[in-house]
C-alpha cells in the first residue's frame, strides 16, 4: 500500500469511529439527583451510583449530589458502605 492509500484509510477509519461514537452518545440521558439518609434526612456523600449492567459509575459529592449519563429506561443501583 502506498502512503496516500494508507492516509486515506486512516482518515476514513477515524471518521467512522467518530460517527459511531456520536450515534451512541445521542442515546444517553443525564440523570441528576441527591441521595439522603432515610432516617435523618441528611445528604449522603460517597454513595456509589451505577447504571445496571454497565460500567457507568459515579459517586455522590459532599452534598449527596450525583450526575450520570445513562441510556433511557436504565435502572440505577445505589451502594453505600
């Protein structure tokens, strides 16, 4: 393969990757919220929030707030130790 064909092939591959990323990113929704202690009603920092069956995870901040991008109709799992 000559240099010009390699360059065209790399550019085409890069464009395809960007296009695929853009399509998958369009299906995500941003979910935000605050996690509170059930009894005391204080915000809980350090709670792990994840979308079920994905590797998408975030942690609540010192005010118990979180934000996570998930696919529509995803279930969230909250974990606190």
